[in-house]
């Protein structure tokens, strides 16, 4: 195989690895890049001997090391991280003033869990498997293991 074809495999493989690292996260582009670099190194060993194969392999390792170190220092990995924070919370029964028999209104549909307002507190509530639409008057039926179970008030 000619030197230009081997160089093309290696350069295209390294470019695909760069695309994998900086632009398109996933495995397909990176795997294709690794395979292309591997084919280039393999044919260098076969066609040009051990010395040239070792030089090319060392050069590829050095280039990829520099790229990865640069990516970590430059903050390229930050574009893959999730910057959202969770603002939801579980009911803390000790802080709630809700008791069995209290009434309120559903804020969201309860299927079988959702949000309701009871005694001016927004809380997570559960039904006994029944669907309860939003905006319905409800009553606290029982409190069990930090779960507040409700039922519809029959009107």
C-alpha cells in the first residue's frame, strides 16, 4: 500500500477521533476512527517495517495524548455535562401540617401520584391506583411511610 493511502487512513482516523471527542458524542464515529488508525498502523508495519510502524504508533499516541490533555484543560468536556439542578423534593412528613381528614385541591392529575395543595402547602400525593384529574377537591385518606394518600370528596 502506498504511503499516501496509509497517511490518509491515519489522518482521517485521527480527524474522526477529534470529531468524536469535540463534536459528536457517541461510539460510531470514534470506532470508525480507531479502525482507520489501526489499519494505517497495520499496513505501515507490513509494508514499511518495524521501525516505521513503531515511529508512526508513537507519533499517534503523542498526538492523541496532546489532544486529550488539551480537551481537559480547555473545558471541551463541559459541553457534555448536565448543568441542570434538581429542584424537586420529597415530602418531609415532620415539617408538613397535613393530617388525615384535611381537604385540598389537586394541582396536577393524580395517576396514581401527583401534586396537590392541602392547607396551603404544595405536596406530593398518591391515590389508591385511581386516576384523579387536576382541580378536584380531595381529602387526605391516610399517611403511610412518608406517602400521603388521598381520595376524591364525593359531592
